[in-house]
C-alpha cells in the first residue's frame, strides 16, 4: 500500500469543471492573495460547497472575457 500522491495529469485537469483557489490564481496569472481579495469582495465568480471553495472554469472564462479592454471584440 502506497501513500504517494498521483502524478499531475494535465489532460485530466482540463476536464475538471472547477479549480481550487491556487489553481484559479495560477490560471488567471494573479496571486492567491489577490484572488482572495476578489472573492471576499464578491467580484469574481466562485462556489462554496461546505468548506471547499471552487472557481468554475466556464464562469472564470466569461468573467475574464467581460473585462477585456481595447482591441476588437
């Protein structure tokens, strides 16, 4: 019996519907502290399931697209 954590699988991660806070911060290119600030202020879409905080991928993509400035849309 092994207690090893499975190796990350980028293909499986791409299929996940939501990201954990560190993953969401990395995907957005911001610090976890900035993500928390946006979350606490209700400025970024998130879901709280009990003690688990998740950031739905589709909602983050829409949220980011709505904030694009300049250039053609």
